């Protein structure tokens, strides 16, 4: 079972769709990381809310799930 995405990964997924034109995935990831760090806490909050909702749904659908690295 896959873990639910955190706020950054949700943001990264959305931004990668928009930034595909930059080419190399490594470059896109670097740019998205810089963009994330530049966001204010208020700008990050919707992504954190989405991540929390995803986590809640994941817990409901997989009540016995335990992360095992």
C-alpha cells in the first residue's frame, strides 16, 4: 500500500504538470523545490490541508496500515 502524499509532493505533482517544458525532470524538481521554499506559510496551507485530507482518507480506507520503511 502506497503512503499518502505530503503537502510538498502534492504541490510538486501539480507544478510538474505546468513546468514540463523545462525539460529534464531533475531541473524541474530543483525549480519546484525553490518555488516551494519561496511560498509563505499562508500559500502552503491549502497544500497542507489537501495532504491532511488525503491522509484522513488513506486512514479510513486502510485502518490497519503501518508505514514500514
